[in-house]
C-alpha cells in the first residue's frame, strides 16, 4: 500500500452565468496536496498562505475523515503540505480543491474503493453544492443535477474546446460564499426561472456544438448575479466591457468577486480592459489567464 500521495486538484469557475449550482468548469490552475501516512503535521506555501495556515487544513482533514468513515474504516494519521496556486475566497473553487484532495487521497492511500459518484456525493455534502467540486474531481465542463434525494446527483462531463481561453480578473478583496448566498432571495419570479432554464440549456448545447455567438448570449442570468452585484463594485461594467472588447461572454465566477470571460481571441486585451473597468470603481485586481482543464483531481507524475 502506498504511503505517500501528491494530489493535484484544479481551480474551477462555477455557474458561468445562468447555470447556478449546476455548471462548473475545471481550469488548468492547480493546488497541490502532499499526503504522508503515519504522522501528524501541517504546512502550506504559496497563494493565500496566511489564510490557509490559519485554517490548518480543516477542509482537507474533514474530507479525509469523511471518506474513511463512509468506508467504515479507522482514520489513520496523515501529514499534509499544501502548495497553493488558487486565490482564496475569490470564487475560483479554492475550498473545493481542499475537499476533493482529502477525499481523493483517502480513497487512494486507504484503498477504499470508492467510485467517482460516491466521492462526488461526499464532496457535495461537505461543500453544500456540486458546481465546484464536480469539475475539481472530474475535469472538463460538468453539468450536475440533484436526483431529488439528499446527496444523490446525476452528472455529465463534457469535453472542453481546445481553442477556448479563460480570462479571470481577480479583485484584491475576498467574498465568502456564505455572504454571497445570504443576499439571494428565497423566491424569484416564474419568468426569471424560465429565462435561466432556457439560457443554461442553450449554453450546454452551444458548448457541444461550438456555437460561439450563442454561447456568449447564453451566459445572461437573472437568478443570482443581479443580487450579488452590490457586493462587487463595478461588476456590471466589467461584464459589459468584456463583451465590448471581444469576449464571447462574461460572468461572475462562482460566488465572486472574480469575473470570468470566455474568448477565442485577444485574451490579453480583454483582461486589461476588464482590469481597467474594475479600477474605475476603485477595485484593485490581477489578471489570470487559463485554459479549460481536461483532467480533474489526479496524482502528480
């Protein structure tokens, strides 16, 4: 049995506009998690080092323990080191990488024999929603839907276009998922629900058919972005700027505050224009360019 595992888990961008809690895309930006059985210990280096050090790997260990408990096995001690590249609290799935890393490593090192569907169910139970954990585990663009029973999900993984570029504009402030969810209404107009159903169906079809013009129009949303806009100064201007300078479409990334734009050309110009649009509202940010990641969680070679 292996004693060590170096697990890589991709960042994600979720929702992509209309696909609230149901669409998520893996990005080729990875957090690394090094596990060693037999002793306790925790360390971290890289992006968000202070925040992650303060958490002491809480989510990773919670997921690690959950996998062993699900399999009916005693949890062994493990030493953990995190090499972070994913900004923390910016809507890029940092917490999802931690959850998936703990589950994936436990399944591998403990030889637990859990299937991807079981890991995804456990991850959703910990994270609270599947849109980030699904692509972090499985890679690609993942469409998820509840079966109606707690913890039971249907999902489909779609390959990602090689020609697609992802432009992320990441503000210097954090926005917790809990805060971003607290501003959402309990009820929405039926017309808004119908609008989003049509848009997310169109997005999925356009993604498969590579219908770029339709893909951008399918990223409009009425269920969450209008309510979160006050939490992200300049968000609406950044979204419109991205489209004006050539992006296929743009959306709040996950719960925010980062904004994601999809494009097949001029990612540099799009990123600079979005950054300037944020700056006009006094928001300092950085640009990250990425590509869709084909692979989800995996062992480093």
